[in-house]
C-alpha cells in the first residue's frame, strides 16, 4: 500500500519503549539516485538545539495514525554520527517543486506531492501540477517511477509518451482491434 508524503512529514515520532513523543519528523533526506528516503531530520529531539538529530528510515517500525513508531530514543542519531549519509545530505535534494519534463523537453509540470511505500520508503509516484496553459485541461497528473529516465538538481526527465502516438496511428489507419470483443467466426461464404 502506498501512502502520500503528508503521512510522513511533520508527524510525531513515538517511542514504543516509553510510549512518549520524541520529536517530529522533519525534512526527508532523499537519495536522488534511487528516489529513496534514507532518513529524516528530527525536530525537537532530545530537548537540545545544539546538534540536529536524524532518524534513519530503516529504524521506523510503522507509519500510522499516531505518526512514526520507533523502538526507543536510541534510534535517533546526532547528525555528526552519520558519516555514510554526509554526501547525500550535502546535496540538499528535495523532490517537491522540481520541474518534470519529457525527453523531448516538453514541460509536464512541477512536483507537488509524492507517494511511497512505507516499508521501504521508496518513492513510487510523483504528482504534478501542470503548467498554466495545461491546467485548464487537468488539475494534476502523475508519473510512475518506471517512467523516470534522469534526475538532477533542477529537473526530472521522463520518457516521452510514444505509446499514445502509436495507438493514434493504428486508429487512423483502420488497424484498431477491440481487445474486449471476441473474434467473429468466419462464415462458410468467407472461406470459399
């Protein structure tokens, strides 16, 4: 089951051990190479503002109505302890607000939301707000992760919609076959 980003952003982080709120999930740390949330900055963790704390996504037991549930406060780490994540953190990558274009440089819109798998924290769908002229036809559109060709700091490039064009060519050339209709048996006069 996929969930929207609002289910994981700015939600309480609850300790299973003590049953108390340890903080609130903040900005996600996203690996742009895999579009996977690796960790979250934690707001209000440990009562100290000296060093930010981070919650690794693999320490989240469950995402639910109460927020994110983790085992204990030990699952929150100071930012300086996360040596392997420093390179990804330095990228300051965020999916929200990125422009999405196709391979032919047509602007499809900007990312306004995304859905993800709460067990792996992998982003599966991007929801786009179309450019102004296209917004009269549709309010939002969605892109599957399988359509993505490239991700960089400013844009996400997706495959062009060639399937639609091929289907249109079949319809105009008279070769369209209804896949829901069973073929008609040939009559004896058609065989002779």
